[in-house]
């Protein structure tokens, strides 16, 4: 079984690269189906398992394939699919890609879920996003024994780390950073009008932080008016004036707002350069703060060149966040120790799964031997033979057949192979007799004296 995590994140690529690799949530199941079909060439035992995690800070492909010829082959197939599916030249993507096989893939999943690999150290949102990704993969039929076990263990480790360390303490969230950036331009948010574009979890979190500053007015622009109105009603219940309007009305209303926070799932920018230039004219050059938390970005990058516009992306917020992480670093080493121990446990389970086919073969072989001896015994009983003689013969036949292969291999082995078998067979058959100890002792002596002797002078 080969495990692989292949991805790109805020550590390896800027936002203008990450947005090109991000997946539209609406087409994630279709992408999973296509990925598994593409990887089927490296697996001889059915379709590989796959999960895609795509957020504003990372796009990661988690894969598990039976009988992959090599980790390199699985990496190549996965990388080729990612570049092709996002219509990118492999040469433009390769410098930003990380590829993590086996235990490294397990360790990475644990660290991501615990918030150790996040832009905001210890943040909890990524755990929910990972659970959503796994749920989508399950609905697409892309999960199997291995990835399902990996992610269940991942969620358990995240719960353990968050419950036994202070990794999430003193967190400086993206939402809090957005407020602080706005306050650099506008001293008092209480005197400003704030527009939120979108109505998802990130916008809801940002709204909570901004509403705490009691802005003059809040509006929600969303594709569906109903969901935007729900958020507006929740804000209004806190005695802050709030309304909602359709996203299609944005061009005619953008100029009304001083602070714009946007986070949608649109694959194309929804705020263009011309729209902002028009808004600035109507505002008579009064400055605007625009915080774009979306990946792909909601705002055209060229907007940042306009005077009186202060445009910030998730990477800009990340720089601010990193300055406030020192209080959480003390918990990192404790979290890493927990993760390392749990990685060992998972790899032990995974390696144990590799023996399942062998165990099944042994069980089937034993069943065939049992059937042969049972049929022979039944025939003798039907002939009227003494039942005790029949039972003794059946027991003797089973014993001889069961031991035949091992004894034959031992008798025809020599040198290092013979020494290994002498050590191994007693463990397999749970024997600890003095005869074994005597044989092993002499085998050790013989091995030390004749390490280069390939003859078999001690046939049993």
C-alpha cells in the first residue's frame, strides 16, 4: 500500500499561484472521480482512494494506491493530473509542489488538522475544512479502508492535541487581523460603513469581529439574498444597522462603503478595476479598505495600484499574524511529540494491513488441508473403520501436511537463511522447547565459525 500527499500551500507559493490550483467546491466530486480514474494505472487492485483538500491557503491531494510500482510512479501520476486538471504547465507548478509519501503523508495530515501547518498557528477552521473534504470524498465513493482510517485517526489526534496542549491559546485569527488592518487606515471603525461580500463561515467570523467595534452600518452582498439576510438579521439583533442585497447590485452600491471584506467561492474576480475606479469617483477620492480573503481572489490585483485604495490579501494578513504567534510556540513541541507517537501507531497498523493477503492465503491453505483430511476420514467412517483409528489418522495427516512446507524449507536451507529460519519458526509455531534452544545455540556457533560456508552439513 502506497500513501501520498501532494500539494501546494502558503509556505510554498504566493496567492497568485495558489488561486490557479484551487478547486471549485461544486465540482470537487467530479474532480475526485477523474483523479481516481487517472491513478488507476498505478494500482492493480481496484481504483485508488483519494481526497482533495482545497482552501484559501492550500490545495492538497491525499491518495492511497494498492500495488503501486513505486512512490515515484504515484507521485508522477498525481502531479500530472493536477497540472492537467488545472490547465497549468508542469514547469510553472513544480517549484511550489511538495510530495510526501508514507509516514510523511500521515505526519502532515496530523499537523494540518492540529493547526501546526496553518498561517494562523493553532487555528481551528482547517479542521472543519478537512472534515468537509473527507465528507465530500466519502459521498463521491473515493474513500476506502486506508484513507478512512487515516482521517479518523487524524481527527482523533487533533482532538487530543487541542485538549492536552495550549496550541490554540492566544490565537490571532484572520478576522482579527482584518480588523487591525482596517484600523490602520480608519482610526475608528465605529464611524465607517462595512460591506461583507459572501455569507460563508469566514465572513460570519469577520462580521463578529467588526460588529464588536460597532460600525455605523453593515451590509451583506451575496449571490442568494436569503442567506445574506440571515447574517444581516443576526447583526441587527446586536443593535447594529444591517441590510442585505444581491451581488448583482454591487457595482451600483460599492461606493457607499468604506471597508469591504470579501470571501466567496467564485472562480473569477467579482470586483474589477473599472468598478472600483467608478466607486472612487463617486466617493470623491475618499479612501477604501478592501480585504480579499478569497482564493481564487475576488478582487482584480490591478486594483492595488489605485490611489486611495488599500487592498490586502490573505498573504498580507498572514504577515501580520506571524508577529503574534510567539505565545503559542511553547505548545508546539508538546504537540509535535504527540503527533510523532501517533504516526508510529498508524504506520504499525498500516504495515500490519500489508500482511492481510498473506494471512488470508494461509487461512485458505489451512482450510483446504482440513477439507482433504475430513473427506478422507468421512470415507473411512462410512466403510466402518474404527472411529478412534480414523481420528488418530486425521490428526496425524493434518499435522504432517501443516508442517511439511516449513520442514522442507528448513531442511533445504543453509547459511544465513537457515539461521533466520531457526530463529523465526519457533515464534511462528510458539515452541520454546529445549531442543529448539540446543539447535539454535549450535546454529549460532556454526554460523560464527563458518560464515562463508554454503554447504548444508546440518540437515535435519
